[in-house]
């Protein structure tokens, strides 16, 4: 004999709805834990290098080409700044006087030559490679042939220059003594305020190390967050069963 289908009791329905109502809370908690864990382990990453600047209308603008190809005209002001920066939007600008008359006023013009005012900012101790101390910032007036590049102007007043195999300018006036565009990671690195960190390894391109994590696994924060979510889920299931059997 076939009986009528059993219908859920009101208590069972309430228990099921109670369990379902906990799910959105668990999802939100999981999202918050993952975001918090990610924020806690994130670090700024930048590169230690000489940035190149043009003086335009009383302000510095990041140069659109390198010193080996740029050909400034007579009366122009250009700057170089050594610092830890993430990119051109974040790069630290040269400090100090940047007025052509003040830098090159005592250097007379000559036919077939040009005068380029250079501002050389060697940066701060915080951004210096380990074991090195940056020289004091200075200015120089380079008088060079009219078709000379910025690199040639630098060579006229700030030797020795050092380049890498890709023609990246690594050192001006011998500073820094080693390294070239190495990656630097750590709190405050690349904030443009001279608070860069000397912690962190150099990039493989620099030939001195690596900045990658030693293990490719998840961070401790993510593992802990996942464990908390599992505990919360278990507690919700237990509570729902307890209500159903009550």
C-alpha cells in the first residue's frame, strides 16, 4: 500500500532556511579574509636607477627618450635623479636649482656649440645601494657641439659614466659603483620620497639574485583565512543540525 508523500515539517523548513541564511555571511567573511590577507602581504616593488628629466615651463617632465638619443638645444635644462621608483608616474624628480641662467650664465656661447644646463641629483642614503653613500647634488654647464646628445653632455662634465649591455645608463660620475636598474622590494620602496628600502634582492637581469618567492605556495594569511572559513562553515552546519533535531 502506497502512502502519501511525506511533507517537510515546519521545524525542518525553518532549519533549512536558517542554514541557508548563514551562507551569505560566510561568503562575505571569506572575501574579507582574503582581501585582508592579500593587503597584509603586499609590498611595493620598484627599481633603483637614474631617471632622466626635461625642464619645461618651470617644472620637471619625465623625458620621452633616453640620454643617448636626446639632443637638447642651446639653453635647455635637463636633470638626472638616482632613486628607487616604480615607474615614470612615481619617479622622484631632481632637487635643487634648475635655472639655466644660474647654471650656465658664466659660460659664454660659441659658434657651432651649445650649452646644456644639467642638474645631477645623486639621491638619498635610503635609496643608495648597500655600502654606498650618494655624493652631494650638483649642477654643471656642458658646452658641447651643437649636434651632441645628452649622454655626450654628461660625459663632458660628469665622468665616468657606466652603461650596461643594453645601453642603460647605470652610473654618473662613478655613482653607483655597481648595480644597474636592480629591483628593490619592501615597505616604502619607490614612493619618491627618499624612503626606499635597501631590503630585497636584485633582479636576475642584474646578475646578482632574484626577487621571486622561494616557494610558489600560498601565503600564511591566505591559509589561515581559509581555515577560519572552514571552521565557520562547520559551525553553521552543526547549528542547523542541532536545531533540526531539537
